[in-house]
C-alpha cells in the first residue's frame, strides 16, 4: 500500500505541475495564433539564433557533454549549428499562416492551422539540437511547445529555453510559448505532459516512443536505428571508407543514423578493410572481439559506460592494452550472424563498427535484411556504389525509408546541404519501424490543414470508362 500511495502522490503532483504549464502555454498560443506570417517567421529566427549564437552554442555543447557524459563538444557545436541552419533554410519562405495553397481546377483552398500545445520528448544524446529543432518547427506553425527532456539532458534544455525566452522578449512575444518540464524529470511528468498536450513529437528511447503511441494523444514517434551500409564492387573504396569513418565517429556515434554495420562484397573486401584502417579503424582479433563483447554487454545488455565514448576509452574499458588502440578513431569487429546471440549485429551507439563479408550483392541485401529483422527496420540503409541498378534495388526491396548513396550516413540521413532530405533529428521509420510516417519529421507534422471545397464542373465517368478494358479482358 505504501508503494501505491507514493505512486499516487507522484502522479497527482505531476498532473498539477503539468496542468499549470499547459494552461500558460494555451494562453500564449492563443495570442501567437493571431500573428502574421512575418511575426511567426521572426519567432522562428529568434529560436534559431538562441542556439546558433556562437557563445550560446558552445555553452550548450559543453553543458551537454558535461552533464550527459555523451558525445564530443566540438561535434555538438557543429551539429547545433548545421542542423539549425539547415532547418531555417528549409523553412525560409514557407507559408504556415492563412491560405497556403489554392487549386482552382479542383475547387480547393488550403488553410494552415496550428495544432495547439506540442509535447516535445527529447533524448540525452542531443539535448540541445533536438529540442531546438522541435521548437522551431512548432513555432513555425503557431504552436506552443513544452519540452520533456531526458533527466541527464534537463540542464541543457533549461539553458536553451532560457536563451529562447531572451530572444522572444526582444520581439514582444510571450515566453510561455516555449517551456520545459521542471526538475525532477520523471516518467510520471513526461507521461502527464503527453496526455495533456494536443500533439506529441517523441524522439529517444523506444520506451518513450511506445509510451507516446499509447498515451491517448496524437503522436509522432521514431523507430530504432541500426544502420547498415553496403560497399559494392563499383564503390570508390577510399571515399567510402572516409565517409563511413566520419559518420561513425561524429559526436562519438550518438546519432541513430551512424553506421552500426558495413557489408562488403567479397571482391573488394580486403581492399575495403585496408581503406577503413587507413581512415582510422582498428580491426580486432577474434580474442579481442570477445574481450570487447564482454565489456560492452556484461549481462547481455548494452552497458551505458561505453555509450558515446571515444574508441580509445572503450578499448581501455575492455582492457585492450595494445598500443594500436591509443589513436584508433573506431573499432572494427568481423561478424557472421545476426540476432540476439550476435550482439554486434545490433545498435551500439559507440564508435564500434561491425563488418560483414558477402559473396555477392544478393547476399549483401539478404544480410542487411537479416540485420533489420533483428533491429532497425524502417530507418535507413547506406550504399557506396556507382551501380544505379544496385541502388534502386535497395529502395525497391529493403524495409527502409531512406537509401543514402555515397554519403556519410549520419550527416545525410537527417538532411544535408548537398541532398534534398528535410533537415531533422527525428526520422520516421514507417510501419516497418512501428511508426505512422516515413518522412524526416518536419513542419508539416506540426500543422493542421483546413480545406475549403467549392463546386467544380461535374466529371462523372461512365461504367465503360472505368471497367471497359477490364471487362474486355476478363468478361463480366
């Protein structure tokens, strides 16, 4: 009974606390809803500058690494800058107030409408960039937003919200448009926010994603990452290895879009391994592989002590004392199977790359498919190739929402200045990954659309126009 009483008190406290936040958010949102497109766009720029101003950016990056213990300061500075700048580029000139489209031939007019109060659930791996992305998208569509950070990411989220408030005050908008759950961050408070908000946009642990999906509020959640990348016979091996290395090591592999495995065709395998070594990878022996596995999965579960750490530190944790690990950018292990009994086939959130050898492209596709049956279905696949048929085949056959071609995967998947994907830190994985969308989460996910429908000239087909060819082939 005592335990039940404590839980009941915690739930009641969370309900009261969240209700106060949501009430203030609704007042601010109703005011914001009356703003013009120009005022909305100014709010978007205010939120963008809050994280991109160099001093603030560095402070947020340093705080994030200090308080979460995850990632690299310089890489987080780069991520905060590039992801926000790219999003602002995507949103520039986009209409989200009033009439946004007219189709006279169809008699339709489309009007953008806000969703209301957005609950933005964000992870410890990106405690500044992901909240900023969600806040900017929410404001672009005239919503209020309340951030539910991870416990470790709370300090960074609070600092970010403080910077956003300072900018909102400059332009005369209510600061309650952007809020953050207070300390302590609990499951109860996060769930209560999900319940009381009008829309949930969730990024982070699969536990949070499942909670969002069942909270009773409309929700967008993302699938698990476990990206594999194929190197085929036509690949430029030096460029492929450099792209994989850059992606695998950026921010110590905090991104769900960093490669966890690479599948290399037999004909280029040895040369590709040498190229990966030249890019900073160290290939472990069979004994070293087992030693590392014991450290990374001590009880059959991935240990948090290796998450988003540098390769040299992970090697040290595993007791790998060979001098070649001191300057390693990433560690490589050769693997032959997939599934729970092969933990290296899953997501590792660390600069550890699993390497598979495939006899041909058919075998490579099957290997990636097997990996995704275990973990990561719906997210993305990378390919380093000059063969358009191989590239297209991945899009036609594999359970993925994105095929990333000849690019550093973690930079490209969430939008890049040299590809056409929307800038985002939240990737939908379709029904393959248990999601209701397969796009990069973007402003459209934060907006309602009202349609005005007028009459147009009647175009009612005859039965023969519809069924004529079918009946001619198959009869009545």
